[in-house]
């Protein structure tokens, strides 16, 4: 993907202006921490543009292409918009309008979208009735189990049943898609048509002003050098945790925490440490992956990192419960790190302190890559068997390419220049995060209740994985068998 190389001149200019507008005191405090924007004369390297899908151009004679999508009412913490009636000055809306217009004019189709609070139920009824109501559907990752196993007969296998789709093209999310195939069948996939799979990735946000105040190392350089590890993050969390009012208690917006986030962080660290709840064998068959040395070591380190004395303000716990979307613990400098889906970082656009967007730490320096978890709220594409596979495959591939070319650059510009990132280094970090997106079938499917159990264990500081494995092994294996049964 390497979208950092595709940053527009507009984005560079906005970053330079933003840097110039910083107050003197803030700039002085963070000068050693933030790499400054290059001189305006420096040219950012660009890569050659992808020319297209290489599919033969078709005139589809005004045919309707219908999308079943999750409604924003049902899940407001994602960008779920698929269609736009007109341009209104909003960058994302206007890019979607342009994308759909370009596609409609190039291949002569009409794009329709049905936003549903429960698209899973609506899709099931549509396929059962045999109507051709939808060409594609976007389903919440945490609900895809409803369409697997014996119910997979409702969907086409994207890897083998749909002509014209090439899952190796850059507008398909290869790493994540390979992690959610089962027995070499790809009933669900992520691509660039929907922004949900971008918004649902889980990065870390780090308060750079606090990092300077506590004398912490430059996180960007640690990431680049491969020294950004769970141990390093844990050291920083502990160093920045402070009983500000001296009452011996740790209270939201009265004391300082190393991290403000949610219980899902335990599973996210398992993934960032190079392990998964469910893995797959050489035949692409899932299996319960918790009863091995690597998993146990990673989980123990995750618990050790988060359960150090008072470092983690976990808003899933009653002690730290917040109103939905209340990010003020982080934005008001009461936490060094913030952990949740990327969408929520848009709430930091008015934050006075500078912050960085970072991947999670690796298990140790010997780990070759960073891995970034996608939350189960992210939507995934599927194609119902009631549609024409040739027509749907052709339009879907062209649709994804047009989105890759039009909407994704606009999303980057919006995310990086306006809402989230404050410096050019975070552009680079976000690129790393997007390229390293992974899905864990254990998180999405909760096979044998492994996900919910691991989360509860993390909250309690319980690392007895062997006992958990013994208690859920039979249930997990039975559920996996159902997944692979025709």
C-alpha cells in the first residue's frame, strides 16, 4: 500500500501551516520529540499510479448495483457512508460522490444502498426468499459466524466462485483477508469500498507533551528502529502514572494514568505480540491456539503490562466507566496513552497537547513485524448467491479500484491533515498501522468463548491459560468442525 508516498501537496501544505501555528511554548516543549516538517521545497516521493483493474471496459446499460450496508444509527463509530446525493464541502462525502459518479459514468450503472440496523437478518431473509435484492453486503465482523459452516451456502466464495475479482490487488486487504479465510474459502473480505475497516483498526495515541515532561524516548524512532516493544510501552506507562492529588486513590481526571482504554486491549496486545487466539494449519483449518509457549508468554506480558499498579484506566470496568465518546481523560492530559478504534481519535482534533499515532508494541525486538488488530465492529464484504456472479464481480472490482483511487486518498488527507495526526511522523506511523491490519478469528467468532474468557482473565490478572484451554477445548473443536462442514 505505502500510502505515505501518495501524500498530496495539499496535505503537505496543511501540515506545514499547522506546524507554523503552534504556540512558542508548545513548540519548545516538543521540539526534541517531534520531527519537524520538511522545507516546502522538499518533494515527497511518489509511486507510480495503478492504472486500473485490467478488466475490459463494459457498458452495463444503466443496470442497478445494490449494496446492503450497516446503518450509522446502529454503529456511529465508523464511517459507513456508501452513497452521496450531492457534494456539500465535506471531504469524505464529496470523495464518495465523485467515486460513485466516476464509476457510474465509466461503466453505466446506478448505485443504490440500503442502510440497515440489522443487515445480517435482512441478508438472511433476502437469500432465503431467493430475491436478487443485493449484489454485495457489508456485515459486522463479529457477526460473520451467522454465515459460515452450513450457512455458508448463502454466500459465494470470493476466491473461487466470483469472476473478475482479484484479491491480490492493492484495493483488497490481503493480510486481513488471509487471516479470515477458512479451509481456503473466502466468504468475507475487506477492501477499499468501505472505510469501516480503516476506522476499526486499533492504534495507540500518545500524548507527546507528557512524554517530554516525563523524559521519555522518541516513540517514532523506537518504532523505526524496531525497539517499540510491549516492555518499552509498559515502562512508559509506569513512569507517567501519578497520584496527582496525593489522596492515595486513582480517579479519572484527578490523577494521571499510563493508559486510558478498554478491555479489548488485552486481545489487541496478544495480536501485536505476534500471536492469535485462533490460528490455522497448512490446510487453512482453524485451531485453538492458546495452549503453546508463544501465546502464554505473550498473554502473560500483556497482563503484566496493563495490570501494573494503577497504570490502566480501563473504562470497561465500573471504577472507570465513562459516557460513550468521553475522551477527556486523554485529551486533558490525564493519560499518556489512549487505546480504542481509530475513529475515536477524531475527537481529539481540539486537543491542545500534541499527540502521536502509533502501532502497538511488539513482543520483543526480535519480532520482525508490527501487527494491528481490527476491532470486531469493522464491516466485511460478502456476496449473496442470489446475485449474478459475473456482473457483481466485475462491478465490485471496478468499485474497489475507484475507491482506492478516489476515496482512500481523501480519507488519508482528512485523517492526517485535519482530524488525527499532528505531524508528518504520524503519517508514516498510520501507514504502518494500515499495512499491518490483522483479524483474529478468535476475536471475530469467539470460538469456544475463548475471546470473552481471555478478556475476563486479563481484567482479573489471571494468566492460567492451561486451565482455560482444558475447559473450552472440546467446545472450541466442535464449533470449528461446524465451520468447515459444508
